[in-house]
């Protein structure tokens, strides 16, 4: 294994850990894994949405409604969420859990945990975007994202996370890992 190879937690259909795998060997369309989804709200109640860089392996150039990412080996959901928030947007904040859900689609099988937080430039400073992952950020209303009048391309897993949050449809939790 390469020294800088990210190692991803593998889980079964019930979100129980069954092993781990280097990212480069992961079968994203077949293997279940854990992902954090952070809905970052600004003072006006809008979401801070990320436009993904064109070199991302999954959905390059799409809009990611949430901040977050894959939970790595020896990480909890909450640890991953704080790490991803700092890496992608350059700040940290208290996170409120909104529950766990499962989602599947072309190229992904995910047990996700949704968090919410609030960003205020006066408190947190200017956002510092991760250049290799985040091309730009945009403020959007939840209603506009869900209705998508501009026909923007959103990552399908982040749409699923937002729908679960908006509808309060969290699946029964087997062991809600922190």
C-alpha cells in the first residue's frame, strides 16, 4: 500500500464494519462505505454549496450540496465530518447530528450521516477552499435546490442527503456510530 493511500471503512447492508480497503482498490458501485454530509447554513439560512473541481473522480464539475466525504479507517462519523469541514472550507464549527440514512445509485452504495452547522464570516473568518476539490462556493436556498429551476447538476448522493434532511426521513438506526 502507498504511504499516502487513503483507507476507507467498508460496511455491510446494516452499516456494520466488515473491513477496510485502500481508496484506489475500492469498488464504489458494489461496496458499501460510510460518508459524512454536512449541510452548512449561512446567517440568511441559505446553504453553502460547493462546485466540484473538474478533476474529481465522482461527478466532476457537479455541485455538491453538502460538505463532507468518505469516512476513513479508525475514524468516527463525527471525526470525519470535522476533518472534511476543515479541509474543504477551512473552518470548524459545532455539528448537530441529523441522523443516518442509506443511499445507492450509479457508482455508489453509502451509509451516510447528516450533520448541520452554521457559518458566519464574522466568527469563522473567510472560507478557505481546498483547491483540488472545491472550485467555488455558492449560496442556495433549499427550495431552489430541490426544485432545481436552473437544471444544475448536483451530486446524486448529496441530493439524497438533502431530501432526507428536508423530509425528516431518517432510516432506523442499527448502531448510530458517532
